[in-house]
C-alpha cells in the first residue's frame, strides 16, 4: 500500500476483500474510515486495520443468514467464504493487538517535576454550602469529629 490516505486505503480494502466497486458494504467504508480517525495518531496502520475489521464484521453479518444448521447442530455452509473472512478477521484482530502493544511500548513515560503537592483551595471564610457538616443541616454535626 502506498499511503494511508482514505482513497488508496479503501481501494486496498476493496482488493483484499474482493468487493465490487458498487457493493453497499464498500459504500460504507468512507464513514467507517472517518470514525477511526483517532487511531491514525496511535500508530499509522491502525486506522486501516480497524476499518478492515469493521468491514469484515459487516460481511460476516451479511453472510450469517446464509449459514444453515442441520438437526444435530452441525454447520452446513455453501461456500468457504465465511471461513475465509473469519480467518482474515482473526489475523486482522491479532495485528491490531500487536500494533497497539508496540504503540504502548513506544510511548514516552510521564516524567516531570511535581509542582503541587496538595490541592490549594482559596480561603473565603465562609462555610461550604455543599458539605452537610458545615451547611447547617439539622441533625448533622458541624465538625466531622463531634458536635
């Protein structure tokens, strides 16, 4: 694949999944691509892989209605395309997990000087109206440790 832009990636997905150009599933690919735009910042290939996995899930959902079960519960399928797409989905998912682990290990550690050791709250001299201990609610003590 030459780049990770939307057009070339969708063409690559069309070739890898053997989809027709006018396929309704392929028509949803731009929206799916845009929904995973945040993954491009994590690792360059993740947006492509997430889109591919989503398309495979959609394809599997479409062909699931063509899978029949006989009396003893054994699956009878007319073609091997379901197994092929399940294998592609597994490989794609494993690649996503691997790349996310690489991205996590490449992340810079959070280091820096601690500049604030306790929260600073401004002293107004007035009781906090949201705190039942100080709000004057009947039946509550004004101090946490007694009346």
